[in-house]
C-alpha cells in the first residue's frame, strides 16, 4: 500500500493536480511561503490508492468512535509534496473559528528515509514542552489531537511526501 500511495502522489503531482498550500480558512485563507511551503492535492474516493487509504481511515474512525466516544463523522486528507528546503512553521490544526477537526492523522510516504535528511515533524504538548521529533519514515502513521498539539515540519534536504488528514465532527 505504501508504494501505491507514494507512486500515486508523485503521478498526481506530475500531472499538475497539486496547488500551493494555504493557511487559515474561508475568507481568511492566504498563501504565505514564509510559514508553509508545500503543495497539496486533496484525496478523492475514486483515486485508486487514495480511495483504499480513505476506506482504511473510515475503519479507524469507527474504532476511535467505539473506543473513545469521539463522535467523528468524516475524514478528509491530502497528499503533501515538500520540495527540498520546504517547511511548515509551528501551528495547531484546529481553526480558531471552527472546532470540527478533532484528530490529526499524518502518514509518511517516503521509503527508506535516511538519518540526517531532515523533514522531521517536531511536536509539543499543551504545556509547550517538546514531546518528540519524528523522521518522516514511510509507513509511519502519527495520530494526535488537533486542537492542542502544536507541531511543525522541519526543512529536508530531499523531496518529502506525506498525507495529512483530519477526523472531523459535523
């Protein structure tokens, strides 16, 4: 599955389906490469590999609702394409004016990511203490709460591919 997602991400990028990522939402949405430098492509159910990933996330959503009573109603995700040197400054994933995002899911698509190549995600807790720095090793899935976990993507010296998504309430 990892190779299929990786290849689909690259193919869709080569075909021109990606666009510069923005920050904020609705009328407040803006492009600011000083904060975020990746490009994205939203997954659709008819993507061959992406559709399978969406189904697996629907299965995970059912488990999260059953075990943690979260009331999750949907999952949205996009491919993220970071050129060498690109980054995403420290942020949280829930918008200030909308509490729909509950759980963030990050899945890495980089096979055999080498030590020292950068591109890590750095995560802090709600008390502003650094919790971890995790390399974007292909096949890793990271889940955390969207409203209170600040994180950032550090620059890499090579192409970095991932999927970022959110389990949402209505």
